C-alpha cells in the first residue's frame, strides 16, 4: 500500500514539475523576444529605457567571493542542501541564493556606463563549487573545490583562471567553519564582512559564533559560485536611467533592473550566443515540461482507473 502511495506521490510531483517548467518556458521565450527586439547599442549612444550593451567590466573596488575568495566585481552563490529520503538516498534542494558586489563600469570603444547588478539574472561561467559537511556521506568531511582550470584544490597562492595575467592570487582558502558561517548568515547579515579594497580581506565575522545553535554541521551543503571578473567582456540587457551620483559629464547613465520592464540579464555570451541559448532553453522547458506533465497525468489517471 505504501509502495502505491509512493508511486502516486512521485507522479503527482512529476506533474507539478512539468507544469512549472511549461510556464517557465514561456517566461524564457519572453526574454528571448525582448533580446531579439532590442538591438545592441554603443554605450555613447544610450537612451533612457531598455538597452542592450556589450563591453568590458571595469572597477576600482573589488569584493572577495565567499567560496573561492576570488577578487571580483560581483558574485552569485547558489546554496543547496542535501535532503535525505525514506530509502536512505537523497538529492540536492535549493536552500538560498546570495548575490552581492559593487557597482562597476562596462566599457566599449565608444565610452563607459555604470552598472548596478543587484536584481539581475546571471548567465555566467561557474567559478567554483564546494561541498561541506557530513550529512551526505558518513565518515568524511567534504572539502572539494572545483574550478574550470588549474589546481582544483586552490591552495594558498594558486591562480584563478581567466584573468588578464592568467591568475588572480587567492590570499587564502576558506575553512569549513567559515563556509558554515557563510551559510548560516541571514540575508540581513550579507557580506559586508567579505568587502575588500586592494585584494586585502577583512573577515570580521566570527565563524564559531555564527554557528551557535544552528545545527548546520549535521547537514551537507553545496555552494556553486559565479563571478563577474574585471577585464572580462559581458553582454548586459537592462534599463538605462540617470546616474544620481555622476563623477563627470561622461558618467550620467546607470544600468539597473527597471521598475516597468523586469528584464535585466548579465551574460558572458555574445548577443547571438545568448539568443540561441535562450531559444533552446525556452523550447526545452515548454515541450519537455508539457511532455512530462502529460505522461505523469496519464499514468495517474490510469492508476485510478479513470483512463
């Protein structure tokens, strides 16, 4: 009886997932249409409203990413927690997302414009992935860090791929206590403790104090990190508004998430690559979600003898 109940539960869950991805596909297709209908504009010719620009990221101030300690302009970290099931297995489920950084300039041959990346949707190359805790596997602490190139352990002084000189020096490798403290922080405690100037880390948070009473160490967490790096090229689609604090006459515009137009996307891809990727994702979500929902619904109806 319990086996039949599990099957019905899985089918109902699959139906819900299919419906979710079906409607998400239309949202992705809307993004695709917005990008197709918004031509790329030289930065010097920007007008107020929705714009698409392509340029190199620049900034005087950097932040330290919390997983790999990479000096960057902005970071996003997806935190997942390992959830066990009744059969002894489990899967990763989304726990929270943290994104923070500083305003930075995007520069092309015609000029530069300030970008505030808060609230953006990011399509960036994964810079690091790290697991901590003993909740997923017994007996060992998971302290693995993966990057695209180079030494996967990222010991002190190792290089981070993709910078103009071939490697940004990492001052240290975060300890497991520091990463648990990072997971434990509430959104109100966001990462001013990781703010740096001139690549010097100021880690003011006490990891042990932040862990007190949370019970986080009994679980496993996976953190996947994405960074906007200085001197790298990015494609930005967002709303151009007036910069409230311009430094000079060439600093009058600011790219942000618009109030009336929600599209705000920052990608490492070129315009053509981004449009192709969005079109493929939209088709996958719409048709894949519809197929999953129909199959699960048909099996549910057959299970109850209604088909």
